[in-house]
């Protein structure tokens, strides 16, 4: 079994797969973290700016739901869509490339 692992690690497509998947994962992580931190940071450190005050405004006159809650909900939906995007790309592009690499390594190893 070790010989198959060595063949997989020697395949340049494997390194391409690692690079693509890593870069894509980190890109999504940065998007999520930046989105969370700018929202919390702007509210915490710049509460007097117009957009931060807007987040505290009720949606309707006399209501208790604010625009900040709506923005938080939209962020959650966006994060779910980003997870879906990762799953879609993993199940199509990444898994297809992985399957080809493993099949070639098995053929080369005589399995």
C-alpha cells in the first residue's frame, strides 16, 4: 500500500490538487472571517458611523427587530451558500481529479 501512496505523492496532479483545494479553502475562510470581523469591529469600535447606527435601527416603527439582525441573518445565509459552493466544487472538480490520480497510481502499481 505504501508504494501507491508514494506514486500518488509523486504525481504532479496531486500537488496541483492540494494547491487548488488549499487556496480555495483559505479564500473562503478569509471571506467568512473578514465578513464577521468587519461587522463586529465596526459596531464595537465605530458605533457613531452612519452604517453602525443603521444596524441598530428597528425595521418597522415600534418594532424590536433591527437591521443588524437582518444583516446577521443574511450573513448566515451567505455562509451556508459558501459551504454549498465548497461542497459542489469538492464533489465535482476535486473528487474527479483525486479519482484520476488514485486510479493511475493503482494501475502503475499493478493493482
